[in-house]
């Protein structure tokens, strides 16, 4: 499975941003729609869906969200990478 990249943005008056949870929910909905349209099971899409469900249900989500928002408040760019490795999800935050 390819990794899932979520790039949250800090909201300002001029620019609407999105937190990690909002981006994950958006990707989840997009993925679900694709799965429902596709009659054949596409394994990579199913893996992506599983990784997003895992992230949204994870107790780590709130910590990841808070950490990313701290970085955004400091003016840094944030990238959350979600991996599904042997049935287990892993998350990694990188900043620029």
C-alpha cells in the first residue's frame, strides 16, 4: 500500500485550514465512495480504507492533532504520513 499523506493547514481569516482529523475524515469519505463504486475489490483501496479507519479510531489521533497544531502555530509546515504495515497502522509527523 502507498502511504497516506495528510497536510494540515492553519486557519487564518483569509485561508481556511483543516486539522488532521478533518483531513482523515475527508479521505475516508472519498475512499468509501470509491469502494462503493468499484464492484471488484481493489486491495490497495481496501488497505487505504483500513488505515484511515484505524487512524480515526486511534487514541493517538488527538495527540497527533495537538502536536501538529503546535507546529502549525509555530509557522511550520506539517505532514502526517499514515502507513499500514502488516495489518497495523503507524503514524509519523514531519515538519519543514
